[in-house]
């Protein structure tokens, strides 16, 4: 919890965590990055990919499908 009593959560997730968040494989997640369909954060030039939860939420929202209409 933060000092003001609200729950805290990680803003940046590693590849495996981000893949689990979107319910896809880490391979699929890296493919989305390589195709330019999902942004990632690299804090160092050859460092690991990390993913901002807001980008993951935006990606999921943009790919919502309502069936049966």
C-alpha cells in the first residue's frame, strides 16, 4: 500500500508477466513488439523488454470484439 492508503502495483512488467497479463505467450508478445503493434520500454539499449501496464490495457481495449451483433 502507498502512504495514502491506495494499493500499489507495478507499472512496468517483464515479458513473462506482461504475456500472462494479456493471456498470450511470451513469444506472441515479442512478435507484437517486432511487428510494431505493441510498445515496449527498454531502459538500456540491449536491456530486457518491459511493458507499461497502460500500453497493455490500451492494446487489449483496442482489440475487444463483441460477438453476435
